[in-house]
């Protein structure tokens, strides 16, 4: 069976008169041990990011403020998801080409990663990616 490209992760959203709270836990709602956290902000609507795959790193993306369109490509199938809720994330598995666009200008994207930063884990050329996965 073809693995699903879009794996959504829904976190609790605990709201009261003082605001909303969501939480996630390494190895529980996040399906790997979290070794790295980074965040992206100050984007413009027409910016586009990503356009790479990872040999090993898995990531979960959340738009904790604003929204972004996340595109996936495993070399055979393509899919996309609009992230626009603080408690809905999406898993980016290793060996999946991905990009992010259609940013809202108030975006704050939080990314949880399974590996420490290592540029040699990136495949940044699309033809190299296709050669690698096929
Ligand atoms: C991904 C998407 C969702 C570091 O030095 N350490 C880090 O942990 C990261 C994430 C990046 N960097 C450096 C590497 C580049 O010089 O920051 C610069 C911008 O990174 P990049 O162009 O890869 O940014 P994005 O937004 O295209 O991709 C990032 C992640 O790099 C990537 O793993 O999947 O977010």
C-alpha cells in the first residue's frame, strides 16, 4: 500500500477565558524523540521555502500563528495541506520533498525535528532527489 503523504497531528487545544494552550510530548503526540526545535517568522506572502528532502530527519510543522501551504512529493505522488490552526501539525517524513508557500505575514511556524542540524542530511537538488527515491 502507498504510504500516506499527509499525516496530520492534532494536539489538545485547551481554551478558557484567559486564552488557548496546546502541548505536545516527545515520543507521544510527536512520533520521534525531539532533538531540535526551530521557528520561522517575518515572512512575506510571496516567499517560498523548503524545496528539499532529508535523508534521515523527520519533522513536525505547526503554524502556531498565521497560515502556510505545505507541499509534499515522494517522487511519485504529490499532495498539499494548508496549516492554519495552532493545534494542527503535519509530519514530514524523511525522503519526502517538501516546500512551504502562501504564507500569511503574521506567520510563526514551529518545527520539531528528529535530528540535530546537519547540512549533509539535505537533498537540495530535485533531480538528485528523484534519482535517490526511484
Ligand atoms: C525544513 C523546513 C521545514 C541552521 O543553521 N540550523 C537549523 O537548524 C536550520 C533549520 C537551518 N539552519 C540554517 C541553514 C540555512 O543557512 O538556516 C538557513 C536557512 O535554512 P533553510 O534554507 O534550510 O530554511 P527552510 O525554511 O527552507 O527549511 C527549514 C529547514 O532547514 C528544513 O529542515 O524541512 O524548514
